C-alpha cells in the first residue's frame, strides 16, 4: 500500500521507506515477542540486564541513555529489577550523587537462562536476510541512527 501523500518524489520515497522500516521493525519485534523469549522481563529490564552483563556496573544515567529512556522510567525499571534481586544499587564513593547498578549472581543466572533462547529467535528472524544483506542492513541502520 503506497502513500497518498502528494509531496516531492524525494519526500514520497522517504515516507515510503520510513513506513516500510517501521512496519518491518514492529513485525519482527512482535514475532520475537510472541515467542516469550525473555520470560517475565520487560524489554527495558532485559536490556538493562544484558548491558550490565556485557559492560559491567554502570550508573543509572548511562543505562538510561543507552536504552533511550527517561530518568524516571529508568528508576522504575531498576526498582523492579532490584525487587527481583537481579541488580543492586551502590552509591559512588567519589561522587555520592552517582548511583551505580551492579548485576547480582541471580540476575546473571536469569540472563544466562534467557539469552540463548532470545538470540535464537533473533537469529531466526534475521536469517531471512543473507549474511551480506545483514551486514549491509546493519551498516545502513548505523548510518541512519547516527544521523550522518
């Protein structure tokens, strides 16, 4: 279904490409989500655990920035993870305003339990593209994401 927007050819192409991109992303996310690959974790909770697993302790501000989340939403996500004993907060000794979030052993075990299933679902979806197409798609997404 093409757009009925009657702008310049450049604008119509941009709009059409954007709509295809958003629909494809939503479709892939829905198919992966339907497989319940991360259990009872929200996407933000899973992303936080994964980030801490790979990068080590981070402050709340940095986690929020990497997940593109507001400070208040990030606090809620971390509160829920802390309640499940998946993370713990610790104030910086150098700057008491900074709070670092650490992955607990329980959080590490939870992530290690769901990560292979989640990666398999992502791989299944992305394997619709050849390896070369995946590399090119990744390059294009990075270019678009960086704004240059």
